[in-house]
């Protein structure tokens, strides 16, 4: 996702940036997890949204 909120192009939904508050809000809602769960998953498997999804699904 672009850090420039004025940029109107396609957002990069393939990476998760836990240092941007609006991205954390988006991903916690999209994945149905808490901020802590999201940060732990990113710490465990990296910033790839697909890797984080797979990691979270394996936990359930």
C-alpha cells in the first residue's frame, strides 16, 4: 500500500505494513484478528499478506 494517501492508484494489498495505523486497521478488519495477532503473524512469517493469511489459517 502506498504511504501517499493522495495517490489514487491501485493499492498494494500484497504487503502488510504494521507501522502505518490505517494499514493496521485495514488488515485487522480484513483478517478478523487483533493488532497483536497481526503483529505476531508478520513477525513470524514476514510482510506478505498471503503468508500472513496462511499462517493465521493454520492456527485455527
